C-alpha cells in the first residue's frame, strides 16, 4: 500500500493505492455470494508502475481463490500514463483515462447457480514490475436478507417500535446512492389490524454500507386494548424484491441456502372477568303493598363472585375482597383451580359469601358493595398482578308504616278510694305506636287535643305525653302516656255512660328520606268512665187497670251495671214508679234475695254494694189501680251516688200500656141500615137491610154493612164510667144504591155507657123525584123575584110534593151567562118553596137538589 506522493503518483481516489507485484502468479480477490440472475456492475482503476511498457492484468470471477477456472470479466493493458486497452471482456466493458489512471468499467449477468464466488485481480505481465490498483468496486451483487428469529411472544403493549424482538439481518453492499428498504408484511393469523401498528406492512430502511449479517430492528407496535381475547398471533413475512436496488431472501451465513423469511409473534393475553351477583333471601317475612316480600333487617343477601380466566396464561394467588362482606370463601366444587393453585385459561373460580341486612342498610334504601379480585401471572413474575372490580347494588325499598292503638282508663293512682271519678282525679290515655314497616320511623310524636264527654269537649286539663317523641324500629311498639284531669262538669256529663268518653289522636313521624308520616285513629276511641248504667224491663207490655175487684199487675226486672269500676262501690238504686201504680209489698229482690226498698212516695230506693264487672239484678212487682187511666205509663230506674248529688244519666226505662178491658171498659155499637118502604122510620118485619153501605165515625173509623145491612163497632168508645160519653156516626149517602135516600137523622149521636152496647139504625128508601125546570123568563127582568103568574105555579108544586114523599130537583137555565143573578134567583126560589112547605101540617123532610145551567154550561 502506498500513500499519495510515492514515486510521484497520486491515488485515483482518496490518498492511498495498492500495488500487486508480478514476481509470481498472484491474485487479489474478494469472496461474494452471487445469486442466479444477479446483474453485476463493476469498475476499477489501473496503471503501470514507472515503466513506459504497459502492464497487463485480469479481473475475473470464479470459485477458486487462485483464479484457476475463473471467468475473465475484463483483461486489459495499461501504461504508466493511465492509458488502457481492453484485451478481453465478459459482458460489457469500457476504459477511460482519469487523473493519470485507466478506469475500466462494465457489467455482466450472472447466469450460474447461486453460490460463493471470488472476484479478484490477477497480474498477467511477468518480471518484477507491479500493477498499481485503486478503488476496485463491484455493484449489483444483490443483498441477502432474512429474519433473525422465527418466533417471539409478548404481552399487549410490551413490545413497541423501539424494542420489537424480531429484526432483519442484512448481508451485502448497499451503495451510497441506493439505500435499501426491506418490506416486511404483517399477515394476521388470529390477530387483526387493531392489535398491531402498522397493520399491513412495515418498512425497514438499511443505510448504505457493507454488511455481513448485521441485524436491523423492525419498527412494529403491539397495541394494548381492554378486550379479553384468546391468544392472538400474526406472522411477519419478508417480501422478496430481486433486481437492482432490491434484495433477495436467503441465509446471510450460508450462501445459497434458504433464509428465514417468516416469523410468528404471539400476543400473550392475560385478562380475567369478574362478576358479582346477589340474591335476596327472605328470612323475616312480610309482604309490601305490591305483594312482593319486604326486605327487613335480619334478612340475608347471598353473593356469588365468579372469576373467569379469559386470557391465555395461567393465573394464581386469586384473592377476592368486598367492601361490605370482607373476604368470601372459595367454593372448590364449582372452581377449576388445580392442586398447584393455578387457574388455567378458560377456567373459573367461584367464591361465596353471605351478608345479613342491618337496619342501617334498610334505612339507607340500598346496599352497594364493591368487590375486587387480584391474581398474579406465575410464569411472568415481573408482570404486575391483574385486578378487576365488580359492584352490586341491591335496592331495599322503603315500606314506612306505623299504626296506632289508643286506650283510656280511669287512673287508680289519683282515686280517693271510692273507685269513682271525682274532680281533680285523672284519666289515663295510652297511645301504642307500632312500626309495621321495614324502616326506622324517626321523631314519632303523638298529637291529642283531649277527650270529649258525651260529645262535648272536656273542660278539664290534658297533660303532655311521655315520652315526648321517640324513634321506633321496625317490629317494635312505643307507648306514649298522657293524663287528663277531670272537672266536675266532665263527670256529670259522661260518668256512667257506656263509651261516654271518646278521644281521637294522631301521630306523626319522619321516614329515613325525610317524608312526614301521619296516622290517625280510625275513629273516635271510646272509653267508659267509672259509673253505673241501669236497664229495666217490664214482664208485660200491656195490662188492664184495676176493676172487677182487682188491678193489673206488672213484674219489673232492673239490671244495675257497673261500668269501669276498679273496686267494690256502694251505690243507690232508685225506682220511680208511674202515677196510678203501687208497689206490691214483699215482691222486691236483689239477685234473688228478698230485699224491701225504702219508700218515699213514688220513689223506691236500695243501697247496694256493687263489685266490678258484676251486674246486680233487682226484681219487683207493681199494680195498676182501678183509677188509672188508659195509655202508656213509664217506669224509670236510676243509679245515684251516695256521697254527692249525682244521678247517672244512663237510666232504665220500661213502658207499660194500660188497655181497656172489653167487658168492663168499652161502649159497643150495633146497628142496621134498612129499606124503610113505608117511610115510618122503623124497621118493620117485612123491611130488609141494605148491604154494602158505609158508616163513618168522627175519628175516621169506617165500617160497611153486611149482606143483611148490619154493622157493629166494637169498643167504639171508652165512656166515662159515671156519666157515659156521646159518640157520632154518619151514613155515607154516596155508598147507597142508586135512587135511595136517607130518610132518618144523619149523622146520629148516641150516648155510650161503659160495659154496654147501644143500637144505631139508619132508614133509607127509594124516593120519588119531582123535577122543576125554570128559566129567566119566570123572573122579573133583572130581579131575583118570580113574576106573579109563577107564584101560583109554586103553590101547585107544593101540592104535588105533598101527595107522597119526594125529592125536589130544580134546574135553572139562563143563556145570558150571568151566574151571580142565577145564584140569587135559585136561592130565592129555594127559600120560597121551603116557606110554603113549612105551612103544611102533614109534611115530611123535603130534600131539594139544584142545578144551574148558564150560557150553555152547567
């Protein structure tokens, strides 16, 4: 090797050049791998050494390093001035002179099998002269590329463009002006474009230079996602690009042998799924308004935690924890965990736990718990543990419900010892509030304005409830107690009245959500204040008054009822008998024991010791005297306190009616309506009765004659026993057969005597009817008097009527329509006929009927 300036020579390129002496056969060479089809371009610089004679050389290619059997690429002669001549050429050759050097260049196509070849320079000229050489370059020997690994694996995101574990190895010369770009195709196997970037091909740029199996990384990203996927794979395949500027796939270590053109990358998937489910278990019972079970404190939640290995590697050390439950228990019967503690891919692990609901849970309205699972990857200890969470919310519907029950009683603590209420003593009221729902009801408060006494507001004092308020848990009852101080008016109004004290109340509370809950008593709550009630019954409801030697008797039963008594108490029973009744001695009993009353006029009394809840029965007999009138007589029994002037209002009342005794007290009527054919007013043997005729009394009584014309009125009146009484009957003329007229007195008045029957008969007969038709011309013009000639005709009419009993019917007609004048004329005519009839000595009772026809009407 020589440096510029040696022997006055300057390098063709750079600052150094080489000399190949020719003392013996020698060859300067380089081994290259040629592949069939390669197009090789070459050039070299050559000149003779300090001699005017040219030196000859060969540039050849062959398998032997000595050049034996080589193929000449170019053979040329060059002088020391750099002028050369091509003697022999393989392919294309040319020579030029540059800077005192001969530049030989050319190209050829390698059509031999692929393999290692030596390209070298040989000296042809002998002697001791050398050949100056510089810048020998061979182009077109296609670079060889292959992958440096056939497989690799990694987790999602573990390998990126900066550290992808598979690279491309390169052997060959990359010219300065032609950088090499190797294309590697991404071929999906089970992965897809969402798992790797880029998704179809990746390009690796190889910078210029000579390489002998150097490796270059593949800039490929394995992407991360949150999907639990099976083990995924993709394949890397080098795309073969022969020709100029390209490359060939082959072994970079053994020319002609196949190179590693494809590699498989496995994406390790380490996912797990975690699911938590909860099941409600009803232990306490009860149903809500919608018919579903109520969730109460004490009920249970059963939880199942299911872990599934959805990845492609084993998991181990699986730990489940829960924010509410703590650590559940593994159920080996449902789990796939092996004896080595590993959960294989697609295997599951099941954990179980139970939780008892608390009242705080119910009041909150739901129970939410978060479960967490962790697992390690035993085959990859440097990888962090896997973790997942699952939450469960169980709604706990609120059923907020309270009910109230109120009771009242006489407070024995303030009683003065007699067991009866007195002013200043108290009534006790208890309100029991029960929580019938499943939530706590907070700040429950009773509301009560005080009792009413027989419907009237109390005049005493109502105290406050104790406790004032309370929080009530489900299934429990809180009793609130208050006292009412009685006034004398309260006692007077309601003592001894069954349910005489009433009270209404309500309670309010607050639900866990802040809503107001109000419940009222269904209605007034009754209470009976200590006292007494009396019931009285008569053994008979009707009797007769005394007469015929004796009076009617009435047995009475009186029941004295203690109401709300707390101890045996002395009370006075008073019986006030009605006027006209008398007590029959030695008939009174108390609970069957003869006990005579104290008698003060009509007032009969007993003082009795009465035990709580034990009725006392008093019996007695009264008699109705002969002087007693008829009607209803009321007997009253009442309870009275012995220490104060107090009559209990619930009295016993019994009514007895004194009714007539038919044989001795009634006045009866019998009678007949008959056809008086001879009109003498008496029924002769041949005169029959008239059936179906109505006879009416002044009191509205109505009787109808039978088929023989008979009628009777039983007990028509109750006459005065000493003087008797009048009774009036009237025959209804509208009920007589056609043509019949009453010829006897009607109505009839009869004097009735007690215990006797009186007879009343009515005589009727078929009568002759005499009709008088008269008009306006019979009267003076505009006047109510008759004209003189009609006065004589009236006398003739009287004679006709006198001949035999008759009924006179007058019909007045006037077409002028003056009804007032017509009435005046008819009145005048009736009076005139009546006056003439009175003058007759043999007259009978004359009946006159009249009819007016004015202007064509009646």
